[in-house]
C-alpha cells in the first residue's frame, strides 16, 4: 500500500511539474502576497511600490522549479558508453573461432 501511494504521489508530482502547474500555483502565491502587501501599503497611506520581480535569483522555489533533474552531460556520456559496450560485444562475438568438422564418423544405416 505504501509503495503504491508513493508511486501515485510521484506520478502526480512529475505530472504537475511537467505541465507547469506547480510554477503556475507558485506564481499565484507570489501575486497573492504582492496584492496583500499593496493593500497594507494603501491602508497605511504609504505610496505603493512597484511589484517585485520574482525569479531564480531571489526565490528558492523558482530556482528549484527551473533546475534540470538530469544533467545532460552525464546522459550523453552514458549513452556513448552504452554504444561502445554494444560495439565491443559485436566485435567479441565475431572473433569466436568456429571449427567445422572435416569428417563426421558414423556407422551408416543399420544392417538388416
């Protein structure tokens, strides 16, 4: 049951991450916080400040949403190593000596 729930959670998490739903929800949270700060500034009679720009440099969640999960350089190296191993396996299979018998010793058909 625990494994199934973890798999379902991972499926939902990666679907939300891949479709951009997590970033949309986080941007909505920033918009809500900015609106609350603007309303508080208006209530206090302070002039409104321009909306801050939320990006990877000042928000840890934006940074985590935009970093790649797999570094592309390692994937290319692993793919090339796999191709090299496959090529070496083909070369090793071609070098196996195959001796054919010159003559097959058998008794022949049975005598009646």
